[in-house]
C-alpha cells in the first residue's frame, strides 16, 4: 500500500528480459504518450512498472492528481492517491539519469522505499525532485506528439492502457 511499510519487492529478470522493456506506450483518451524506459539505469523500477503494465494493472485507472506547471500523477488503483500493490520497491535515486525534466516518468512515493504502482510525468523541469524520486523513463525530446498529449492531461483523465515494447512502432 502506498505510504506504508510493506515487503520490498526485488525482480529477478535476466538482462535479456529487461532489454525487452524499452518503451511504454500510454494509451489515453486524448491520444498516446510514448516513454523511453531506462532498464539499464533503473532495472527494478522498470521491471516493476512493466510487470504491472503487462498484467493490466493500470488499465482503466486515471490521473488522480494533476498540477498544471508541475506534473500529472497516476497509478493509484482506488483513485485517491493512497492505493497501490501489496509491496513497495526500493528507490533507485543514485542511478544515472536522475534528472527530472519535462517529460520525465518518475516513481511517486510517500518516503524512501515506499513506491509501488504510482508514477508521475513532469510537465516542466523539477530539479527539487532529483535524487528524491526515481526517474525511470523520459519522453524523447523530438516526440512532439507525445508532448502535445502530455500538455492536455487533466485531473481525472483515463489511462486506457499502458503497453510495454522492446522497440517503438
């Protein structure tokens, strides 16, 4: 549960399996957002997110917290910001690439090592979050379509599905 001390889950995917977790495609009601994941830097966070996505955990959830000029947060199964799976994962905030910039996908939590399923995507650079929350993906700089959809997210918008790919179509 989000914000509660629970078992810390560690994934044991092989390097070959992790390499298949390269992209996340967020299917939203107003379009798609493609995020390049970073399994080479944040393997456990990417494995957790990809496993939940592949299991359909995020299907039909919403962005329960959207603060314009900051970020959009989703991944709470009860839609309040207090929910999550029965486990938490360890933060990977010392990994390479821990810079919150426009389009960064990062793990939400209520303190170190309490994240589970909730994530947020930054609308703007958020350097005050660097080293505090695990960045595990980014919208690629040249992807104008994904940024356009990101800028349209409003509180309550539905995440129809999140799909994980080894390459972008």
